[in-house]
C-alpha cells in the first residue's frame, strides 16, 4: 500500500525533479561563466520577469489539463490593459479600472469556453479567432496609439516595492499557491482533469461539462488579464500590441512543466519550475551577451526535447508500470 | 434471497410494455414486453442487430421509444432520460466510456459526487476509506484506491465501474458485454461479481454473446430476434442448444416440439 503510494508519487514528480536538476546545472554553469549571475539583484530580476509568465501559465495549465488550449491570452492581456487605461482616462478609480480590465479578460475567456463547449469546436480554432478579435478590439479602442501616464496607485502593481520583493512576484506566488490548491484538491480541479481525461465519463456521471469548461477558460482569461495589469503597470503604458507571442511562451512553459497536451494531467509545480527555468535561460543568454535571436532558437529546442521526452516516457514508463500493477493485482 | 423472492409473489423492478423503436425504415424493436426483477440476473441474448443494445439504451434513457411505456416504482413513463434513469436507480456499466483513466480509483467511484470538507476541498480521506470498504464488499481486488485507473486490467475496471454504479444509489445495473475482450480468469471474476450483485438483491440485466457465461450467472434468459422477444426461459429449464436455436431462428416454428423434448 505505502509502496504503491511512494511509487506513484515518484512517477508523478519525476519530470519536475528532472527540471530542477537541469535548472541547477544551468545555475552552476552561469555562476561560473559570469560574476554577475549569482547576485541578489540578478535573481530579483529573474523572479520579476518570470512573474508575468507564471501568472499566464497558471491559467494555461488549467486549460491544457482540461484537454484544450488558449491562443488568445497574449491578445487578452493587451485588451485588458487597454480597458484599464481607458477606464482610468475616463476618471474611474484605480481599483474599479483594474476590475473592469479583469472582467474584460474573464468575458473573453467565458466566450471562448462557451463556443468551444456548446458548439463543440476545436479550441485551437476558437481561441485563434478570439486572439485576432481581442487584438483588433485593443487596436480599435486605442486607435493604435499607446495610452500612458497612470496614477502611482496603478503603476505600483508593476514597479512598486514590498520589502525586497515587488507586487508582481507576490501576486505570482499567491496565484501559484491558489492554483495548486484548486487543481489538486477542489472539485473544480478534479473536473478539470476529468474533462481532459474522459469528457464522456464526466457527462455520464451527471456533471455539467459545459459549466466547467466555460469556467476553465474564464479562469484563463482572468489570469491573462492579470498579466495585462502587470505589463501595463510596469511600462506605465497601455500598448495595444503588448503581450505579443505571450501565448506561445505560456504554452511552452506549461508543456515543459510536465502537463500533458492530451489533457488529464497537470502540474502547477511543474509550470512554476518551468517558468523559472525559462526565466533563468533568458537571463543567462543576456548575461553571456548572446544575441536575442538565439533565445528563440534555444527555447524552441528545449520545448521540443521536453515534449519528445514526455512522449517517450509515457509510452515506455507507463507500459512497464502497467504490467507490474497487473501482475501484483491478479 | 433471490430465489426465495423469485418463487413468491414477485414485483418487477422495471416493467416494459409494447416498446417499439425504428430508425428510418429499420425496425429495431417491434413491441417488446420485459419485466426485470430485483434479486435476479437476467441475460439478454440475440444475434447482432437483434435489438439488444437499443433495448438497454431505452431503459437507460439514451434513446426514446416510438411507442410503449416503462413503469417503475408504480409510475409510468413514456420515455426515460439519462438523469431520470440515474435518479430512479438505473445505471449502466459501459465497457470503455465509464471511467476517467487519469484519475485514481476512489475519484472515479465518487466522480460527480465528491464529498467536500470546508465547502471547498474534496474529502480525499473519506473517499479512499469508503471506496476501500465498497470494493472489499464487492470482493474486487485492486492494488490501491489511489492507483490511477489507467493501470488497471479490464476486470478491475469493470469492478470500479460497478462500485460507482452502486455509489450512485443504483438498484438496477445493466451490463453491456461485460466480458468482451477479457481473459479467462478475468471473466470469471467479473461473472462472480455480477452473480453476487443478483444475490445482494440488485436487479441485473446482462447483454452477452457468450452463452457459457450466460448459463453460469443468469436466473433467466431472454432471447431477442428481429426486434421481438421470442422466448424467455428460466435458466434451469433450458440448455445452450435450445437457446442457440431461438437466437438463430431455427427453433421459431418448432417451439412446441422443443419444449416437449426438454421436459421429457
């Protein structure tokens, strides 16, 4: 009984352990290669930059665990940033404006989920549509011109200080803890995984799969809007083209973290570690003054090897465990 | 228990009268009457396309009949819906569609009915404990209730699916080809489980092509042919050859003769 437990646990966290190992190797290598890497200021930089990716990737972890994908998050981040800016321009308070931005993100997410679930259309196509739609709206609202100059209470969310840390970091940490609790321990989390595992079984047990699917995409829309808050506040500018390719970065982090693209398996810890790993990688490349173009190349290679590794492992590893479990059982 | 009840005055768990269903020009069911009793395992046999699956789909509410009615608990319905069927205690154990592979055994048994603590967290401990008790009662042996279902064998999966039906307050359990694609020892376990459900007082309806299995577990056998219920037997009053005769239709016009030949 206890052995099964330990075996299952080890099997589950193996990809994350491997990521930590890779991260440690990178840290050691970069510390030796550059005297600037292993300093508090630099680490603070890494955390600061990663926090945006972490927040977006958390919502994406839910969507991908449920067997879907959301390509609209980058555009939604831009749109909600623009909404907050316009609200503040029109004299609304900072808090209200932020809420309006978050609501805009949630609304796009809910629309994504509704269309995917009610019309049974591939999430890839639906969210691709909303990617274009949200970006278009952001451009229309601003007329293509960035809006800048916000109250201090707003820019605090991007560049404020809380002791040695800053709001984005704390927000990312808080959201990660919340996401881990929800995905692993709540009914919503169970159903998210069940949606990715076997939607039909969930339907037959009398659960409203439409409701839960819509909620998953709504959640992803809200995390995208939180990302929009951070970007807008950090730059003190609502830029309609902000968050370009952010969807790719967050999908990459989620997949690297061991969440299955087929759905049914998701790891918040994995997503967190993967975001930090990619953060360290970007940081390391800058410190070693490697041209930015190589970043794309290297990140692409890392994603591909992670996906291939996961696939090979799920075929070989699971097959052998399967046999063992069977033989002990019968 | 089942046999005593069967001998006395018997009240069927569900009663089907004159059920008709056609798909376009094809008549799938042509006026079927069927009573399923609690505490009894009824086997539904027939050739491919005879209408067995259509019949169980009507009972479980997946399909609506064109004509006829179903009565249950003293109420009469023109048709079922899946959620009404579940409410009334009818649950179907499907081969593949029933379980979520990536979730563990306990979560599958409680899927859709998870107990909560503090209004938010799924009460994992309680789920594990109650699942263990239930599986022990059903004599389903599974390494651990925290094993993901994808690691289980076909027989163990059936066991989990049955446990879930019972957890849904099921009192009538329908099996569609429960032993298809299963090894010998595995089938034996599943058959044992089905038999014990009958003995525990559940109304059990089994579709199977395997007459050997049918004769091991069933109290009565109903033969469906071309959408009609052509014959129903008490298992002890018949033999496989006779049943095959009715399935293929060679016994259709010699009914009198066969019955005499059996009794003598």
